[in-house]
C-alpha cells in the first residue's frame, strides 16, 4: 500500500512542484541576460515569489518519495512508472497554466501511458 502512496507522491508532488516553479518563473520574467550578476538578480526575484517556495517544497517531497521507493523496488520498474508525471504535467499545464496541447503531444502522452501499463503488467 505504501508503494502506491510513494508513487502518487512522486508523480503528483513532483509535477505540482514543476507547475508551481513554472508559474513563479513566468511571474519573474524571461531571462535575457546570462551574465552571472544578471542571473543572480533573476534568482533573487524568483525567490520572493511564494509559488517558487511551494514548488521547491513539493519537489523535495517527490525526491524523498523517490528515494524511499528505490530502497525496495528495482530502478527498471520505478523510472518507467514515474513517467506518469508526463501525463500529470500535460494535464496540469492545460488546466492550471492554460497551455494548449497539440494532437501530436497527446499522442505521445498516450504512448507513455501504454508503456507504463506494459511495465506495470510485466512486473509479476
């Protein structure tokens, strides 16, 4: 049972963290100057946005869940199953960030789902 909770945390918290960080970076603005001082200024602006901290916290939860799962499952099973985060990312981007997703991307996402299903069924 804990295995499914850990996988849920990896996919949902990891993707949620990425969505939060994406939102924070959109508020921060596009990075146009890559000189060290300019990059530091952008990072300092980003660290003032609550979405950045929420995203980092969620991604930390996902990372420690991944460590927990890797302590008792084979990496050849864990990594493909966590690919469900691509599905969650597309849905989150569409519903939470208002992104449009093309048919070719949906096709790729469907292929990921088929692949995860095959890996899960082949675990036995």
